[in-house]
């Protein structure tokens, strides 16, 4: 079996939207993180303490939680009340947000930039909560909490800023509503202008480098298109942010949304690859899962890797988190194309970073950064064994020589098979591995035709690099 997935190799820096195979982001929070870590109102400071180590590990960007004051100062921010209160106004139970204040956020951003780490802002522009008064919407006679008088003095709003509104005849479908919160009508010029002001503040004043848009199926793709295409100015130069959307659905729906939103802008807007994530959960948590399911196009990364942000778990998964052998999932996203996202809770709280060992996320980051370049080519796939090579890539400044990746689904033995690689008479050394047996794999050498056997531990993986 020999399947090729298109590779891509454009350099990421904080002045473009471009991401390369060397880039790795981290979701720098989990649900109720400040409370669980006893860092209420101090999360920005807490993350700042980790920046230097994360940079050394190879993280190039942090996705931060929503920065604005929600309906409570103990809120995770997905119920925005005052978009322009970053923790400096005494409202909704206190001055600071759950995460801190504006000065602390700016200090975190500055420190991250000093260590070549970008910051992505979580954009919750669909629904609001915490209104100050109920009022009757004259279009349907319904009473709703839609009267907002934020202490920042910016973006006060009433019923006509929400659906149903005089600015748009079509109401949001019931299935796209979120938690019963009122939904903003972006076609109202007041709302439209406020969202631009908010985005400009994040990029031009605070220094964010990109956006993660929350719950994008709940509003028009055109809104993301125009916020992405706006000509932001940063450090005296025009700036284009990295943009990724959360479209929680299958691959077909996500691909359709990517087509729609990218038709509105010349940005390369991405989406989180939920389809791949659920395949990886099955790999880890479903007994006897057929690894050949990883070879089809039922994931965004397999069809359009330039638009795929891959991940294993996030703050929304709740009881659906991956329970068993999670490193198998991380190994897969870290050797394939796409822009992998590491979950703070897995890295720190679940102890999967494992610095200084070949068995953790840190070793996978190094494999990703140093070796995982060029196209992916599947060399072998059966129900219990998956072997792939990255063919390598280089330009005048950078080289990633490629790798061999082996995923073993068997729970009771090391497993491998002879495959024909692109490398002839080439020695390979194991650079990362984990499983139910963590013994050191042996080096391998291909013959004159490029053949060799590459094994991996039971319920685990091994990554081999040319030396």
C-alpha cells in the first residue's frame, strides 16, 4: 500500500499566517484551570512562568482562553459580557477576570514574544451573557436578557444587536444556538463595528498573533472572512493573523466550511480536525480498532493538511476525553502534516511531557520539529500495524530529513514488518517511542533496495530517523 498525502513547507513567523511542519501550538488552559490550580485571577502570570521552558521544548504558539470579562469574574470567558474589560473594571463579581488583568496579559504576551512564541486569542463573537436587564424584542414579543451596559463604556447593546433583529430576517436555526444565550446579529453596524474594534485591540494594542474562533457553525463564515482580511498594522507593518475555527462536526462539514470561509479571503484559514480526533480516540479506547481506518480521507489533515489544526483533547471534551494509551494519539498528530495542538492538561497535569526521556510529548515535539518534513507516504497498513514515512524537505535555511513512524495496535507484543523506504543503505536510530514496553528499540539499516523491518512496542509507537 503506498498512499501519498500532499506536504507543505511554508515558514511560520509572527508577521504572517504561514505555518510550517516545524510549528507546534499549545492550548494553554483547560476548563476551570485557574480554580483547579489555585491561580484564580493569576493565570496569565502562571502561564508566563512556563514560557521559557515551553519555548525550549519547541512550542511556537499558545492559544489563550477568552480574555474579556464574562458574566462572572469566575467565568472561563465563553459567556462574554464586556469585550473591552480585560480585568480592569469592578463588575460581575470583581475587577480581574478569572485569568488576570490587562497589564498581566500584556506582560505574558511580551514575554512569549521574547521567546519566539506567538499568541492566539479565543474569539467568542456569537453569543453573549450576563445582561443587566431583560427587555421585550418588538419583532416577536419575546422577553430576553439583551440590555447590556458594560462599565468599559464600549459596545453597550440592546435587543436590536441580537437575533431577531431588524438587520437580518433569517433567525439562527435552533440547533445552532448555544446554552440559551442571546446571539449577536453581526449585520447590525453597531455589532459589526464593535467586533472590528475588538479584533483590532487584540492584534494592534495587545499584540496577539492570531485568532481561534469559537463555535463557528453558529454564525456566518463571512464575519470570520472580513475579520481575517482586515489590514491590521503591527510594529509599523501590515499584519495578517493566523486564523483557525472550531467547527465541531465531521470531515465533510468541516471541509465545506473551510471552502466557504476561504472563498471570502486570501487567508489560509484552518479548522480543528475533529474528524481525526475521534479516529484517534478509537485507536486509543476501542479494543481491536482497525488501523486501516487511519488511511482514508475521513479526516481534514488527509485531504487538506494546510488547513488542518490537529489535536488529541481539549477543554470541551469532558467525559469524552481519551482514557487509554493517549501517547499513541499524540504520536500520530506529531509525525503527520497539519498544525498540531498540545493540550495543557495532558502536558502538565497528566504528566505526558516527560522531559529528558524518549517516551513523552517533548520527544515528539523534537521529532516533529527536526525530522517531520515533506510528504507522508503510507508504507504498510493492516488492522494492527501502521507504518508511514515522511520523505523529508529542505530549503536554503532549513532541513527536515524525514522519518519512519510505526504504530502498533497489538497489546501483547512488539510488532513490525519489512517495508520498502525511500532510503537505500541508510542507518536509522529510534528517537521517540512509548507503549506497554518502553525498552529501547534497536537501530535499523535499510538494504540496497531501501528495505528494512521497523518494530514498535505493544500498544505503542516508535519513530526512527536517518542518521
